[in-house]
C-alpha cells in the first residue's frame, strides 16, 4: 500500500501539468486494460487444454460431458434469458436470420 501511495505521489510531483498527469494515467489504464483483456481471452481459449492436462483420459470425458450438458440442458434457458428482448423472436425459439 505504501509503495502505491508513494508511486502516485511521485507521478503527481513529476507531472508537467494536471492535463499531462490525467493523460498519462488514462494511457496507462488503457494499456493495462488491453493487456488484461488479451490475457483473459487467451485463458478463455486455453482452459480445455488445462482440463486435458489435468488428466488426459478423464479430461476428455469431462469436456465431452460438459458439451452435452450445455447443449442439452443449459443452452436453451440461457438463450431465452440473454435474448429475451431481441426483436423478431418467435414462439418456440429464435428466429432464423
């Protein structure tokens, strides 16, 4: 905590102006946010690999079971919940667009 306060104080003192400080902080936030977003995307794409590395035989079984559970039990309720306000929705499912 002390290091964060000291770093912020040093940045405020070292800034040429208020707008320079705000611009620098905004730029750092955008860069940090972008890097975290890319990291989260990579983790979201690679989680099946982690499951398979956990146990090669059981990992495949778990992934296949999760696919069937999602496609048979969870997909329709999630689509109804997420797309309930979408125009063009018909009774019995989403419209073909």
